[in-house]
C-alpha cells in the first residue's frame, strides 16, 4: 500500500497523478452521467449549481485550497483542472477555502548566509501587533490583505538574504503585487488577484468562488440540516470510516488524518465549526430532543435551540455560522458542485475517508476524484551540486580513513578513487599520482609489507613502513585537505539541502516560465498512455 506521504514527488520537475491522468476524462464523464440523474438528501446537483449561479449545462471540474500564496504543487491542481475541463468541454472552477486559520499555513522563503548556513525564514505579512494577534485566531475570510510596508520589507530582505535565483525571480512579480495590494482590501481579494496573475501567466482561466459565501446558502443549510437530523448514524459511519482508513495504512495515532467524533452526555460532536460574532472558530456539539436540534459550542456559554419542523430556516437565522470541516466540506462539493474534484496528496487522504463515509451512509459507490502534485525547487542547479557532494560523503569518509593508514592506496587503487570520488577532487589526487618520488615510496612499501612475514626482518620492516607512511602522508597533504574539505562541505550543505529542497515556497520565489512549463507538461501527460514523471 502507498502511504499518502510516499505520493509526494521528490525530484525537481516531477509530477504525481492518481489515477493516471489520461483516465480522468473517462471518470469525469462517468461522474457527470450519474450526477445529472441522482439526488442526495432530496437535492439535485444541477439545481444546487443553479442556486449558486454555477454553470449547469457542462461538466464542472473543481479544485480548492486555502488562500495561501500558491507554490507549484498547489498550482498543479488548477492547471490539471483546466486541462481536464478542456478535454470534457467543461469549466474549471476553484474554491477558496477561506474558513481556515492563517497559522495553519505558514509561508517561508529560503535564506543563505555567506558562510553557507541556511534557514527557512517565516514571513510576517502584517506590521501591527493588533492585526498579528487577529491573524492568529480569525479565519482568512475576516483578515485584511497583507500590509504594504510588511510586503515591502519581505521583498527588500529577499534581495539581501535569498539565493541568487530567488532574488532574480521575485523581481518579476514585485511591481505587480504592489499594485494589486493597493486595489484589494481583504486577504481573499488579494489571494484571488495572485491566482489570476498565475492564470494570466499560463494563458488559462477558471471560475473562482469562496467557501465562506458558499456555507451561507440555502443548499448548504439543507445539507447541514440533513446531517443534524441523522446524527447517530452519520457519526457512527464517520468514525467507522476513520477506523478502516487507519487500519489500511497501519496508523496508530488517533488524530490522523482527523480525530474521531465524540459522544458525551447525549451530545454528539459534529464535524463543523461554530463561528461567533467575534470571528472565532470553535468545535460544536448537537443533540436531538425530539422537537429541537440543540447546538452548543464546547466550553462556550449558552445553547441554540432550532425547531425540527423549520430547521433550514433557523440555521440561516443563527447568530453564528456553521462551517464544515474537511470531510463534510468536500463531501458537499463532490455531491453537488462538480463532476470531478481534484485534490493534492494531503487532501486525497481525507477523501479516502470521505469515500468510505459516503459508501457506508448512502450505500452507493463513491464518485471518482483525482490527485495531483508537483515538486519544483527554487535553485535546482545548487540542489544538484549539493546532491553530488552528499552522494559521495560515505566514500569520502572511507578514503580519508584508508589513506591515513594506507597512503599507498592512492597509487595502487587509482581506478577506484577515479570511480568513487567526485571529479572536483581528482586534480589533487592526480598531482600526487604523477609524483615519481612518492610513487617509488609507495612501491617500496609493498616490499616492506612482505618483509613483515620474515621474523628476522619484521622489526626493520615495521620501522620502514612507518617512515614510508609518514613520507607519503606528507606528500599527500593536499589530497587529505581536499577530502577534509569535502566532509566539511557535506556537513554544511546538509542544512542547505533541507532548505533548498523545501517544495512549498510562495510562487514569487520561482521563475515565471516554470508555471508555463507546468501547464505544458500536464497537457502532455494527459495524452500519454502512462503518467510521465518530468
């Protein structure tokens, strides 16, 4: 079985698709055929789309993510959605999951010092303490756009501390981001501005909509009402789905991928957030007393009583918002809003649980979905150079130990060090190899080693071997220095390797042509018989 973590592409320019990308078209059309006929909880998917002003006369291909500054792995979802939409003569849509909290999705840029030390620098998009505190607890939908002076400082610092390619890349976006910031007051608005920048760059287009507004519509109130009316069975199916998923992947941690729903004193925990007038998210609990659904925020004051015979209308009039957590959120999207949903590797694990829940509760085969991701490095040339050093580290250590004891190996095992050590070390080795005096001493040592077998000559042979080793080591000083420097470089670059290998830096750390290249590679993969890792 493949663990979700094993699906993440490891190398620069590499993609991951599940199932094979050419298969997505067939799956999307099969989903479409079902969704124009089926209803769930009495709601037709096409009627829901009409109510939300989404197209109904063509397939909808949906991606979604929190409103972060996208990196290539996330943009791959949007590009794949566009490619599939073209193939099925449909429309690509993207849902901005603005009900998440900013601290759950931190942003970083790579920084490298002159001494080779490297780190990931966490970005702060706000310049006042009040807004920083607000960003810790308020969902994205309520946050202002990044402060101009904070963004200006980020870009200024990047020109000082970031690797050279990143310094160059950010210049391609900087002015446009400043202009967009002036025109957009909220975080959502600015996020959408950055996504439209990427669409413009790639020559692609899609519909955008936000989760916050979607969860305040009549179709979603109907969905929520049905969940509340079927609490015992849904909670049981939800927990059973988690149990089966954990058993499949041999997961022992009871919070992975999400915690089980609890049942305490006749209250059912539900997989929704209760959002107060203070813009705070809290877990919410519910129970049915036969005439009312009663809601309460865990640890909060007061209950909310909703009449069963007018449940949907009373949900809409609540003084708090109900927002779905991960599994019911994509369940709603896949049941009503799209004909094919595209996840990243992380979301795909949640969706396996969602499929199990759907099957257990509705007794139907789940609708197909796709998973895609991509890995691009901000400095691929430096990353490759680092890999060369690290790939040779073990052999460098072996040769350092071997030459300290048997320096003649430089002459007697020349084919081996040429094969095992990186090319940049070879000149120092060759200089010694061409030293005739050292070569004669190395050859002479072999004779003295033979002399150790003769008891009469053992003492002299031992003394001569020590003298020869000392002379050879003295002549091989530059070789030993090169080996030592290689080991020092290896230790130093391990830190840099981790920093440069991080795959989730914001899009402005990457060259614009990367995103155009991604679009073309995804289109090529869609027409191949099997997924090709670039």
